[in-house]
C-alpha cells in the first residue's frame, strides 16, 4: 500500500503545470470566441447602416420621380425642349429633402414622342416623357428610378 501511495504522489508531482496549460488554453479559446463575436457585431452594424442608406436613397429617388411627374402634370401646355440633342426638357439638380437628413435627388425629363390617344379625337395628343431620377443618402447610398410619363394635351398647345 505504501508503494501505491508513493507512486500516486510522484504522478501528482509530475503534473503541476497541466492546470496552468489548461487554464491558458481555455482563456485563449474564450478570447478567440470574443473576437469572433465582436467582429460579427461590427459587420452587422455596417450592414444595417448600408441598408438604411440604400432605403433612404430609394425613397429620395422615388421623391424625385414624383416631383418630376408633378412638374409635368401641373403645366397646361407641353414644356419647351431646351436641349434638342438629348430632347431634354428640364433637369433639376440636387434638391434636398426637407427632413434634416443627407437625402437629396435630381431628375431629368426628356421628351420621347407625341401620339394620338385612343378614344379621343385627333386634337388630343399624348405627350410621352422619359423621367430619370437619382436619389442619394449619406456618402454611399445611391439609387435610380426611371419612369415613362404620358400627359394628354390638346395638339393646338404645341
């Protein structure tokens, strides 16, 4: 029995550093898991910011499209073409949305064609316009909206 106790004691004496090695290994693994969790949190925050800016840019571009449609429809006669090479009618640049944010938009309206409207006499003509609107939010958020707008006018208003 004495011999077994002596052997057990010598075995324990030889394993004094294993607790320290185990503790260091456990702390290293916990530190790696913590770094991975922190990196995931940073990436998630960056992704959510980009999504927020993209949504703001889409809303700004949509606002630009709505503004262009309102610009076309509030006129009683077709607007004159200012650039015959591109058939551009108007270009509105960098209109900021009034909500205190960094959102803004611009739009271009180009004349496409005139065509008779079905169901009307020949004195009524559809004027077809191509609207391109670009919305921006923040430094990197950008979105485009394209619309095809028709407005019925009397052909005598040309």
